[in-house]
């Protein structure tokens, strides 16, 4: 009886992007084709989407590997279970055949009793000779007949067999059939046991589930590394942009501060000039005399101060305070100049 053992094959199919995703990508390319400017945020978003898509595809492929492997292992398990069920059925059939054989042996005793035959009778001894003839017909049995046995068998076949002998030989044929069938089933049971053992030993050598798990883990690890690398690059670009903005702002503030300091220095210089003129006027007034021909320094108009301040724009609060101080100095200088003019008139009188 033949035994067939089927092992399921693993089918690892490739993974492809869907047509909807391909169409969307093509349409995005057409929309961006007419634009001369590219928004970096969109590029980052697309990169992130691509990385996420790769991660999902890697996950899908990893699950496919595991699913195929588990399906293959499940098929092998199912085949083993099928073999065990077949083996059990053969065992039960073998038991039935052996039960039938025991029944045939009991039937022989009943047959001898019904025919009134004893084991030491001539008819039963002739039956034993007929049985020996059958065994001798098989070259592998090693049984040989003597010349006297051959002559007796020739005489028995010539005169014809008795009913008892015919019935007993028929029971012998029936017993041989069931014995042969039971032997074949026992051989099949043994072969199935060997096949199951070979399958289980082979599984212990290959570790398909463990190998598939490792392969799936490697796929996911590579995908996660690529995703993390993309996110790190994006974060670095973002930090670089922020640093550039901070540097530009610092440079602008430094330039503005330098400009303010320059304007403050100019205002200070003008204040010192006015203070010098006031000091000179005070010295002339203190002298008590003014030469007739001595030229009198022209008065400083407040409008001049406004012109100076307007030409030096800066902080409004600082400019207003400087304007008030300068106006105060100008008024003081103009008062001194008036005093000098009065002193000159008195001398001429």
C-alpha cells in the first residue's frame, strides 16, 4: 500500500505600489511642473510620506513572510495529522483482519467436529500433505517433497479431494489472504511512523519559523532605520534654518546698535560744540568790554537744532531728550549774546 506525503511550498510574492498611488504621484508632478518655485515643506512632507510608505511596505512584506511560513508549517502539521489519522485507521483495520483470522481458526475446529475428523486420521494427514504441497510450490519457502509424498499427492489428486479437505483448504486460502493484508497494513503503519519522524527531524534542522521571524525583524529594522534617518535629516535641516534666522537677526540688531551709537556720538559732538560756544560767550561777557569792531557771534536759532535732529533720525525718546537739552543750551547762548550786544551799545554811548 503506497503512502504519499505532501509538503506545502512557500509562495513569496513581491509587493508593488497601487495604481492609485502611482496616478497621484504623476498628477503631483504635472502640477509642480509649471511652477518655478518649490516649497521645501512640501518636499519634506513627500519625503516623510515616501519613508512611511516604505515602512508600511516593509511591514506588509514581513507579515507576508511570516504568514507564508506559518501557512507552510500549518500545512505540514495538517499533513502529519492526516498521516497519523491514516496510521490509526490502518491499525484498526489490522486488528479487524487479525480478529477475522482468529475466527477462521475457530471455524476449523468447528469444521473438524462437524465432519467427525480426528487429527490422527488418514484423511486429516492427507490434508497436511496437501498443505505441504502448497508451501513447496513457493521457492522461497525452502520446503521440499520426498518421492513417496509426491506419489501420494498424485494419487490424491487422481482420486479427488474429500469435502472436508476442500473446505479446510478454502479456510487456509482465506486465512492467508487476511494474514497478507494485515502484514501489508502493519508495514504501512511502520512506514508512516518513519515518515513522520523524518519530517519532524527535518523541521528541527531548518527552524523555518525562527528564520522567518528573523528575516521579518531585519526588514522592519532596516525600514525603521531609514525612517529615523529621514526624520533626523529633516530635524537637522529645521535646526539649520532656525540658526540661520537667529544669526541674521543678531547681525541686524548689531548693525542697528552700531548706527544708534554713531548717531549718539554725532549728537554728543554737536552738544559739545554748543557748550564751547556758550563758554566762549560767557568769557567775553565776563571781560566787561567788547571792541567796537569785534564781531559778535551770530545767535543760534532753535530751528537749526531741529534741522540737526531731523538729519539724525534715531530712537524717538532719545532724540526728544537730546532736542530739549540742546534747545536749553541754545536759549542760554542766545541770552548771553543779547547781553553782549547790550554791553557794546553802552560802551559806544
